[in-house]
């Protein structure tokens, strides 16, 4: 007997890896420099949904901090030009594999996640594609979890042979990894348990 069930509406995620250690180190260095200069840094973890701001290094070390809505978009800052060019070139190379090679960075930011830090589930509004590049990602630094936006509907009919309950997909970050995904795709990260900072560049493409 032939199978009747056909799963549809799959979500594309692009995954690539770079061996450019010098660029990863430059991003890490610039991220720390930026953190030292922040006067109203936006905190992550349990403070993300509160839109909490701080200038206290202890808050940054406890909760994590992002340049998102804390500074100008990094792609507009001259000192980040080399990083911006690398991120955009890498992203366009990946997008060419699906025939979308004319994308440009619309905004870009960096986030430092110390031990225990995470970001709650969110989407990137008004963005065709979004992405992340991991400049420093040690083992146990916290997986990124993508959540099917149709998860409610897909969990209403759980029967043997109807595999509709797998609505979350986890990817383990590695240094040099880039992920590109639809901006509307909900995602979050698990807490960093590595004992070292996780440092990343996030960006939206238009």
C-alpha cells in the first residue's frame, strides 16, 4: 500500500561555515571594544522582553548585552566596514545557492552572551532573510532553536503515523558558522553553559 501522507510547507534554512579565523578574532575584539564604550546597552536574557538598558559592566557580565537598539547599526560604522563586507559577501554566496544573490544588509548588530545568557523567542520583522554569524561559539554555548510558526495547528492531530509534533529544530553553534533563515521564523537560544562568552553578529537582509 502506498503512503497517503505528504508533509508540505518546509522552511528553508541555509547553513555555511568559514575558516577565516582572523575575521572571527576581529569580530570578537570589536565586540568587546564596543561593549566597553556602551552607555545604554540593551540587556538580553530575562531582561530582553523588558527592554532593559544599562551602563553597568556587571549587568553586561550577568545578563549579556547587544548593540541592537544600543548603537547605530554596525554596517553604518566605518570601523566595522571590513566585518560588514565579510558578512555580506558570505551571505550572498550562500543565497546564490537558492537563486537569491542580490541581497544587501539592512542592519547588523553584535551580541555577547556570558555564562547563562540567552535570548527569548522572537522574529525579525520586515526582513526577507535574517542571519547570524558565530565569531566565538564554544561547546555547550547554547543551541539556537527554530520554532514552526504553525505549531499550534500541527499539534492538534497527534496520531500514530502522523508525525506533526516535531515543530522545533535545534542547531548547535560553532565558531565560523553562518545561518540564514526567513525573518518571520520564530527562534530563540538556549542558555550559554560553556563557561565562556558566545559572541555573534546578527543581521537582516533586504
